[in-house]
């Protein structure tokens, strides 16, 4: 791409950056929380781009000045210094251009959000439950390595271990932007511990990654929520079983996309504190409705993209964990790692990086960068 095209795109954003800088200090904008949050996110993105612009302009100016000195200066020492500066800036220029291209790709507004995740055992019976447990441990270790907070909101344990279903929340920096690639069907090929004849079996678990909705993004009449309390079961200590700390929310919701009315049932037994469980159940209810209301938006993105890198299609088989060969393969981009043990131990960043690069390449093509 020609340099002036990049500069033209950057110059076009300069005025918007100045406009947003003014807007986020306006009391009327600050009073409108929904607008204020969107503008502050846009400001941060534009600020990062403006910093890259300053580096890029300095680099181009350095190249022009060095060339001028080489052409017109008679002092050999000055010429030598100019040649060194020219070589340095000419090497830096393509790096900055690539960074700018990625920064100019329209960002998914959901990326900065926290997430609600669901792992469900699929085909494979007890082995699928065990695999769902392995997948959960993998994400838990990965979240710990990122310094993110993970809290289990609901769980249904398998008969021989693992989980029939486990729901959990993850909060931290840019969580959805990283974990969104994990939505889909994960397959495992191995000899189950439950298999007495030593035959290999293919089982599956489904992972859903939902961006957590902010309170102002979903319209819920909290007065219409029917709350029940019950005694929890499972992990959490004896106190969990003695008091009615578990909460169940029932809410009748009309889907604006289809007009259909459905009863949404959300349970939370995460803590011994009923008000905290109620608060977290409400957060899950918001996220569920937000996900449903935005499905049309997600489907539209999927239909416009050729790949399934982050289409949100939860029925797509995205990854296979092959124990006999000690490998993990992501079918969307053909990425394979032979460190299956490390991968299940939470070392999944290289896979996510490869998926991020694939999606950025695709989005750059869409944006004609």
C-alpha cells in the first residue's frame, strides 16, 4: 500500500479523535452512561492509533531528512550518520505500517467485555463428561496465567467425574476478544478410563462463550422476575446444604427478532451468600437475553465471512484433541500443536494467536487495507 493512502486514512481519524476527546468531557454525555461508555472505548482505540500515527510520521520524516543529507551534505561523518538513520527508519517503516493496518481494522465492540462461558458434555456418555472436565481445567489454568478472575456459577457433575454441564464467568482485560475463538464443538479421541476393552472412542463437549451484557444494554423489568430459593448441593461446604442460598430466576421474555415469548430459567449456587447469588443470576439473565437479541448481528457477521474463525457458530466442530498422536488440531485454520499435555494444562495462547492473525487477515481484506 502506498504511504499516502495510509496517511490519508490516519488523517481522516484525527478529526474524529479530537471530536471524541471533547465529547467525553461534556456533562450531558457523561450523564448518558450508554453513550459515554461507547465513546470512552472509541477514544482509547483512537488514542492508540494516534500514537502509531505520530511514530509513523516521525519515521517518514526521518527517512526524508536522511535522504536529503545524503544528497546534499558534504561532510562524510554526517552522511554516514544519515545512512544509519535511513537504514533504521526504512526497516521500521513496514513494521509500523503493519501495526497501523491491524489497528485500522474495525474492532468488534464486544472484545473488551467479560464473558459468561458454558461447557456441556456432548456425545460420549461418561467419557464426554470427563472431557468437559478436562476442558474446564484447561480454561481455568489459562485464565490464571492471564491474571483473570474465574468464578463458577452453576454446575452439574458427571456420574464418574467431570461435568454434564458447567457455567462460569471470566473477568479481566479484553476477555471476550481472546476467548471468543473457543465457541464450538471440541472433540476428543482417546481410550476412555471407562473402557475396559481398550478401544478408542470419539467424544465431544460444546463450549459457548458469551459477551457479558452491561446493565444498560438489556431492558429487563426486574419486578417481573420470579425468584425462588433452595438449598444448594455439591461443592461449597456443609453450610451450602443447610441454608437456602441457591437462587432461581424465572423471567418471561419476548424475543424482538421473532416475536416469540419464552420462559428463561437461571439458577445460581455459586456462593453461600444469597444476595450475591441473586446478583450473579441477574448478570447471567442479562447476558442470555443480550446473546439472543444480538444473534441476528452475529449471524450477519458469520454470513459475510468465509471462515468460521469467530463466527459464533456453536454447532461447528472446531478442534480435535487426539491422544494417541499427542496432538491438538484446530480445523478452522489447520493449526496443529503436538504438545497436547501442555495445551490441556492451559498453554493455549499460541493457538489463540494463530486464530487472531487469521481473523485479522480476513478483516483487513474486508476493509481493503
